[in-house]
């Protein structure tokens, strides 16, 4: 049914004749078309909750940048909202929760989210799937339980997430109770996404890097494991734990399909850690796209050769930054698509 | 002359009969005594520039916490200031530079700092050395050239330091010119610190983690290397490159005495990377000090056993957070001092 299923093939370990490429945050402020669509909603939350607008910006990078996959435009924090903790997105500041989780009563008051609580995302997925008309696969996603937990405790972004980490150290049992509720909610959510037409899913553990190795395994990876176990039989799963350089081998043991890598990870070392039967995704430094075309070409070729043609999905090591020139992004995407080993 | 030279012995690889301990940001907001001294200055910059006040807060943790070293109270950004780029410290926001470096003329306009430009730090060191009266060694420090560069370009803290990284990608030659000036300034500064009585020095590369491995070697480690080459014959040198997990082996090749580790680094892996002839420093998660005493004791014992008694200086993997209870810090310090293998 899909005209271009390179990303899915790579995720499943099937042979491809070229490396597929998509970009984290490909739908976003680098595109004037995104800004025009964004202007139709009165704020970020309304934007995320509008299936037509979400569909529009999801498809824009497929048309404009020529990427090999669409990723649904949404936000990882729809899960806390569906569980009973609404948030605002404050311009130039980031997410902000009026109420945060402080004690057992707060945790008990949270619902386990069901797919229908996130109907607006499911509608956006169905609409996008239809509009894409099989051109490229549609990627769904959720935040990893630890990352969602971190926001629910901290109430906003943070350099250290010291409140959330304090909660792990001082209330480990309650932490597990909350992480379990987030995990169940995330599983329900991803299942519904797949029923709505999502071809593969990515779990974003954006704040993996603030934890120690031991805490990461106990409070983060345990729950990713649970999600992968249920979701992988339904669709290929990618786990991207930013800055969790120490955890690559253990992440591979979740038996997910693909591991996302940030730009501090060496391709050869990662391959040694995770073995042959795992697809790797990443890991260009987003700032490379500030460089001239010659430098982009040179560094991208080095990266492609380091990862190799098979079992690899080209991407950045983090999301696109908003002030990156879209022509440079197009150049990068085209370079990858035209590259032959 | 020193009554307690455990930290120096450990740094030099000499045998110690217990593990020495000090804490990054041990002079700071966890101590009411610090706050009282801080209140005597009208702002942070005036505080840093006042030798008597700097001496006072440098000695407080030796008296109150019982740590095995004092580290001079100062700021890494005194170097940009001495080179011609003044800054402000904005409450709850961090450093802010009115003028930043944008082009070649800006770089050329910068002075190479001389020791005497930082006379207020040298006075603070002399005063502290005298007041300490040989109780424990006095540690001096500077920011690593890349970290100083990052602030000079970005003009403030940043999650991504994307402007500074953009500068590296788009103006590599000019970047090297600026890094060279910072390096020469830092060497002058550290030499003067040692002349003023500093027993050992630490180079803080706080923003190592935003660079890729390749850029780290080209734009960061190269200059740390130059500093170590000049300074090590004068005093033991510690290099702490936060989040540069990939660079431990290369940092050990600078031939510094001690490598600081953040809390994401495994002790055994670090030892394998750097070899036997290198002292390791770190790496408790600062958030561990939010836990109860039983947990602190358990985790600290694991850490001590993982690093071993020799060639190790106990510390955190980052600075103390301001809301940590000083009694917990005392408990941690005492636990380390009383621990026997």
C-alpha cells in the first residue's frame, strides 16, 4: 500500500537500496508554511488539539522537504493533560503546569488515559493517513514515562529536573505508582494511534540524561520495556533516550526495532553496544545545518559511511532548531537521498 | 606545611589512608553563613570582586562542612570580563553579556588577560591562603576555553548554545583565533593564581556536552591540552568536562592529574578508559543528597567501593544545588571521611 516504505524496511532490518531520512521537528518553525498554519490557532494547545491544522503541518515537510516519513504533529504533554494535569505552552519559555504532583493523593487523583481521551490526536492521524495517500509512512509517538513524570513533578522545563529527581530519591514507591499509571496511559495511547493508522511509533525520553545509570534502569527503562513489549507486535518501535549514552546496550535489550542516537554517540561504538540486529537512527548535530553546503555534504557523508546503508535511518541527533534555513535542510535531505555507497 | 594534604596526594597518585572529599559549589547557598556574607555586597559581581568576602565564603565550608580542600570563591566569567567583555549576573536567570562576539573586529578588540587584570582574585587567594593557615589545600580554577567562548558568543546561558556552535561551524578560523586568546588569558590567570598560593587548579568545561566528539577535540580539548602543558609543571591540574562521556580517554592523554566525572559515568568504565595513572574525581548525583541518610550512606559506599581508595577524590558529579539541606551535606562528607575499606 505504501509507495515509499524505506523507513519501515530499515526499522524491520529489511534491505534498502538507499538510506531513508526524516528529521525530528521537521514540522516546525523553519517552514513559513508552518507559521502560516500555526497563526490560524489562538495558542499552541488549541493548535495541537485541532486535527485539520495538525494534519496540515504534518504533511508540509513531506511536500516541501521530501522526507521519507511524516511524524504526526502533536506534543508529548498530551498525556499528562489526558490524565488530569492540564498545561500551558508559554511563548519562549516552554510548558507550564499550574498543578503539579506532590503526594500520594495527587497520584491517586490521576486517571489512566484511554485512547478516546486523545481523540483529537487520533482524528489528526486518520486525516493525515488519508491525505498522505500512501506516499510515506506515518510515525506516531509518545514521551517516555520518566520524561512525562519529570514534567508532572517539576511543572515546567528545567536544566536539572532536581525536583523530579528528588521525588525519585525520597518517594521511590510513589514514583513507581505514578510511572506505572503513565506507562498504562502511554500503552493505551500508542495502541489507539496504531489503530488510527500509525505505521510506526517513537518513544521520546528527552530527559534521560539527567538520571544516573542506576536510576535510569530502575525508573525509566523498566517502563519503556513494558511499552515495547506490548507495542512491538503491533508496529515497529523506536526508542530515543537523549543523552543516555550509558544505556544503549540495555535499550537494545528491550528488543525495540530502532534506537535513536544523539550527536555525542559514535556510530561504530553504538553498533558494537547494540549488536547487528538493531536499527540505528540519527545522529547529525542540528547545528551542522548552520554550516555551508560543502561542510554539510562532507560531514553527512562521513556519518552515512560510519552507520552504513542497512539497519540505519538518517536523522538528526535532536530536533531541528527554529532558526535553521530550510534550504539547508532540503540540501541535507537531498544529499542523503542521492548518496550512493 | 599543609596539615591535610590528602587531596594533593590523591591528585599526584601518592598513597592515602582515606579518600579525601570536597564538593563543587561547597561555598554557596546551602549555607546560611554564605547568605549572610553575600548580603554584604550589593550584587554578585561586587561580591566576586571583594577579596575579603570571597575569602570568607571560601573558608566557610572548611569550618562548617569539614571538607578536605577549599576552592576559591569566584566565577569562570571573570576571564571574559578581564578580556574586555563585562557581564551581569541576573537573579534566577544567570549571566548576561551586553556585548557579545560577532565578528573579527570583536575578537581583535579583546585583550589577552594578564594576571594583574584579575588582581581581586589574586588578593582573595593570598588572603585565603593566609587565613587557612595550612589546614587544607586551596584550589584555584578557570573555565575551559570552549565554555568561556560559548558565553562570549551566546551572551548568556542556553540549553543548546546553538549560536556558539553555529560560530564554530561557520567561522572555524575566527573561532580558533578567539579560543587562542582565551587560552592565553587562562594560562596567565592560572599561573598568577599559583603564584598567589593556589595549591592545585581545576579547569571547568561546563558546556562540553553540547559538542559532538569531533568538535570537542578540535575546538575544546586542543586548548585544554595547551593549558595543561604549561600549568601541570606548576601545580596538579584537574579537568572536569561535564557530559563529555566520549572524551575520557582523550582527556587522560592531556596528561592532567585528575579527571572529574559527572554522575552518568560508570567508575569501572572510566578507569578502563583512562588507565591506572590518572586520578578520578566525582561523581555522586547531587540529588542523592535529597535522600535520607540511609540511602546516602548506601549509595556513597557503593561509589567509594567502585572507585577504590587510591587515585580517587570524592566529590559530586556537578555542583551542590541551592536547596540541599546542609545537614545532609555534612552527613555525606563525614561518611566519606569515616569510611574504611
